[in-house]
């Protein structure tokens, strides 16, 4: 269990995240919210990039900063003059991963993103989408208990988006927490067990994916919600997300 208590992040004199309190169970979590809602700041605060962040973040009672975390930032790059294998070794050593099976582990995660034929090629020969896939691979290196991915499918073609979906679905999450920020609600609906919705620096909703989908029908029953627009007979995650966001902003 990942427990976040009273987390506030202030940057440049502006409070971006406001006293957040929430728990993340084992499984795949989708972090949804509009542009500027605080998703990236939230993820960066989780991994300790902002010294200004206050509050506590605990994994099974231990400070999260003493735990290995796999992290894919929104912008990820490689050293252009190094091979993919060399870049992965560098990342592994910077994370303190130095097992005797490191090369085997690197080859395994690189294979999972369909880049085995590029593992000994210089990074500057890779396309932007390939670099993104290496970023996904390094987040899984070392089998960390928490994996945080900020817009992991940005820049991927449809085939590689499906491969990423397969990678997540094949990951045993019985004792692992994966948090994915995405603008592609369809990806979140397919991948995620839970959804957290963030807006204006507050987590305004947290439920199972099915719970967020059915929230639309519950909100439609409220007389304060505008029902002039026809609703889908089978609510989607996007339907539920938009209705929750709308009701929050309308003060419902």
C-alpha cells in the first residue's frame, strides 16, 4: 500500500498540489486530468524531485525514498554516442542495480519493447518512438515495486501502443503498484484497475475503473447536472471522467 498524507507542493511561490491524502493499492492506476491539473508535478513529487514538497509518502510503512522506483518522465532521452545496452547499464548503475544477471535483465526488458535488434546500436540512430520505448524498458529494469510512467504512450505508433498494453497486462501486479498518467482515456480504460482524477491540484475522485464509468449514471440522476446532451447507453471511462470533472467544477 502506498500512502500519501498531507502532500503539498509549492513551486515558484505557487501551490501546485494542495494537501493531498490518498492511498494506492497494488495494481495499475490511471492518473487522469486536464492539462495543468498537476499530474506531472504529482509524479515528480512522489519520486522526490521537489524538495519543496511537504507531507509523507510511505510504501508499506517505509519512506518511499528508500524504495526502488521505476520512473519514465514525460521527456526521456539517451546519450547519443552510447549504444542502447550501454545506456541501460548506465541507468542500472545510477539506480544501484548491479546483479550478476544485469545483461540478461537488460536484454529481457529491451525485448519486451521490441528493440532487441537495436540493443547494440548507437542511441542517435533511434527514432523518437524507439527512444520512448527504451524509456519504458528502463522503468521496468530491476523489477521495482513501484513503476511511475508519465505519458508512456506519447509518440508511439498504434502497434507499439498495443505492445505497451500487453507489457502492462503481462506484469504481475499482486505486489506491485503501477501509476500511469495519460491523455489517452482509451488506454486507461483498457489497462487500469483504478482511476484517480486530479484537477487544479486536488485529487477529486478515486475509484475502480468500472466505478468511474458508472459514476456518470449516478451523476445523471442529480437534478443539478445538465442532461441536455444525450448520454451513451453503455458509459465509457471518458463519459464518467468528463461528468465527474464537470460536477466538481459546478460544485456538485
